[in-house]
């Protein structure tokens, strides 16, 4: 694929995998597919599943024509991809449910915990931070980036210190969005939420770079940071106390979870996002891309 063809597909640096699917393909979960049957001689895959390498492997039970491809193999999402020529829209109620406004979302503060009960970092966090990290690195223009302490340092700060060169002048990355006070005047990059229904990023009036982050991760960083910070407080030596328990404090409040390891953002998603940014053509950013691509398992990935 030449540079012009790659750019037309939104790729601006070399990548190991390129999607060549038919435009307009309709993708649904396997449980939502009806009146289809597997084609036995097309059930090939790299492991003990099917990946569609032999062509469409689902046929319509009514006419027998191949109409879709079932994907269910190691390292792939389970999905059914319908050929756009085999799908037609039926008349009906096509009204979409109303989207929640940002104020309602901020009040609900629906967030995903960063650490799972077993002590592992939540894969959703690893994926979301991997994507956002590529945007932050691109917005840094090659300068170091500082973040507020706590969870932001664990998830973004250490990775940025590894990927970007040290030394002043440094840019500041701070969360911004609904329900938060106005950001500092000296903030250079804003971490903003992506609307979970519309997919649009929250817009700031400030003329600075804004980096989108999955809403369920952003909500935790914005409104539940203190819960994570308590983990560090638990590491301090106990101090004798006297008197009654303060109002609102529970005696049996469970301790925050401890992760088993350092946080590592999803490297493949970092690279996949980076190759889709035109800025990766700049020499300094291309050097970061090439370094991560050459050593994909080196810290922070």
C-alpha cells in the first residue's frame, strides 16, 4: 500500500494490521443474528474457532445464500459481520432515545473502578488510557508533560515520563469537564470525557488542546480520586486516636484495593491510535512510534 492509499485510509505510519472490510458492513453480536446457519466447509480459523478466512461462513436459512461472517477465535471479538448487500432497513420506529446532557451525566458520576477484585488493573482502563495517551503525546509537541498526583500519575504520568524527554519547559495535563471547576489558566492539555451515547468529546471554551477519554474512566478520575488516594493513606503507620468516630465515617469501611503491578496502558491501542494521527509524520513523534513498535513490551507497555 502506497503513502497516498494509506493516508486515504487514515494511516500515517506503518502498521501490522489494516482493516480491509467492505464499507457499510453491519456488525452485530452473535446472539442478535437470526435465521442463519454455519457453512461447514468455511469454518476455518487459526485456533479452535472461526475467523472468516475462507469467506462468509453464515448462510440464510431461507435462501441458502452466504450473507455474513461469524468471528469467534482466539484474540478476536465475537461478532457477526453482515454483508451490506444482504441487509435492508425495515420501516418502523426509528426514533433514537434522547441523549443525556452533560450535567445529568456529571450528577450520576457512573464510573468504572480502576482495580478489579483480584488485584489486576481493569482492562477497560488499560484500553482507554492507551488511546488517550497517544493523543496526549501528540499534543505535547515533544515537550515533557506533568500531571496532578495520585491516580493520574500512576496511569498517565509514568508513561509520559518514559515516552517523552525530560527537562523544562513542561506542559500540564489536567482533567476538565462537566461538574469540575474551571481549569487552571496555565493548563496546556485538557483531559475531557467522551459522551457515552453520542461519542462526542466534551468541548472546552479554552483555546488549549483537549484529549478525549472514555467517560467511565474520566468520571472516576474526576470524582472518585479521593477513594484511590486512601490506598496510600492506609500504608502509613497507624496513629492512636481517641474520642468518637467522626460523623459520616463507617467503622467497617473496606480498604481500597491494591494493584498487583504497575499500570501498563494497552500498547497495541496506543500504536493503532498513533498511526491514525497526521502528527505522527513529524520526526520526533515518528521516533516514539518506531521505538514502541520495535519493543512493544518495554515499559510502559
